[in-house]
């Protein structure tokens, strides 16, 4: 693990500790004050705590070497964890919306002062965590995602504080239900995004924000490239992109294949953040193929040392 990764890990651990304290305080405070809004915000904090743990886990998994059974290492564990978390939080959001709708009809008294104090403490913890992550939020995609999650927590805490203040002065306890429903919808959207992204990666979909055609056109702009075909583009996990492609080399560049390969890899890494590549160079007289090669689903055939068994 590099010095930069160690520094990022320390900041993530700091944010995780603060977020965990916030989660526990909001659960205890929500039960004590009878505030569904505070408990709903705890659910939102739980979602973001998991995002922080995924970011830290991604760094730890990246340090684990691949082996003969897992040639890509353990990076996909992050995606599987996100899928399970998304389903769990989705259920949590449904329960929050159900309880919130019940309290709209039959509001319950809320202890607004404890609710207000806990929400303020949660806001302070979120702001401290955000400050700790901000320094690397522009350098690392994982840290940026975690930073945005923490800011979302801070915004939700502001909403809870505003609701507690309104109830303190007016005694209008339906506000607690309205805030919980708003946070429940926010959690529902967040869980939906987590599930969408996890399923998309598991289905080996093209990474969001780019297209096969776009990447192919940029490769064809490299000097010495005649055409490209049979391109596959997918995500190993949220921060590792992979590509395989057949590249036809123009006449006169056959002896410079090493330099050509380096130029293509440099382009893919710096313009598209694609770091895992398999590039097959071919002569321009070879028969090309479609940009995307169709696959056939056939029965499994085990082989050992070149022999069927």
C-alpha cells in the first residue's frame, strides 16, 4: 500500500468513526425522543457509513494480489457487498415511509429538545468528517464519493434541526412525519442507485459515462491504427475499468508495435481511466470483424492440459 493510500485510509477511518458515533447517537436519541425523523436520518447515516466502509474496503482489496483461483483478486467483493447493502437499505426505506405515513394520520408527541441536540451533534460530526475527506476528494474517486455521502448526511441533519425547531415552537408534530418521509425518499433513491450500479457491474455493462463507440473512435485516432473491432469494455469493480480489443495496424507500423501498444495504453489510462487492457494487434490485411463480437451460450466443457474430460 502506497503512502497516499495509507493517508487516505486514515482519513476514511476517521470519517467512519465519526459516522458510527453519529449513527449510534441518532438511534438512541430517536428512540428516546420518539422522533421518527431522527431514526430515519440514522437510516440515511447507515447507508453512508456503508459507502465509507466500501471506499476503505476498496483500498484494502486493491492491495491484495490475485491468485490462481481469483485472477482479478477480490475486487468484485465490493460489488457483492453493495448489492446486499442496497437490498437491505431498500427495505429500510419502505419501512420508514410506512411509519411516516402512519404518523401523518396519527401524530405522536416528540421530545424536541433531545431531538434538536442530537441533530446538532450529528451535523457537527458530519462536517468534521467532510473536512477530513475534503483534502483528497479531488484526487480519488472513492474519497470523492465518500465526501459527497457525508455532505448528504450534513444536509439531512440540517433538515432534522429545522424540523425540531419548528415543532419546539409550534407543537406541530406532523413535521416529524414529513421529515421522515422526505429522508425515506432520499434513502430510497440512494438504495436504487446502489442496486442499479451493482447490477450493471455484475452484468459487465459498459462503464457509465462512456460508450464503446467513443473509445473505439479515440483508439482509431492513434497514429498507426487502421481500425478496431471485437471490443469489450466493462468494470471489474467501481474503480477498475477493463478493456479487450483487436487493433488493426497500418502498413509500415508493423515493426513499431511496441510503441503503438504503449500509445494506446497511455490514451486509455489518461483519457478514460482504463487500467486493465488486453490489446491484440493485427495486420491491416487481416479480415476485420464487427465492433462488438456476438457471443454464443454453449455447454460447459472442462479441459485439462489440452484434453477434454
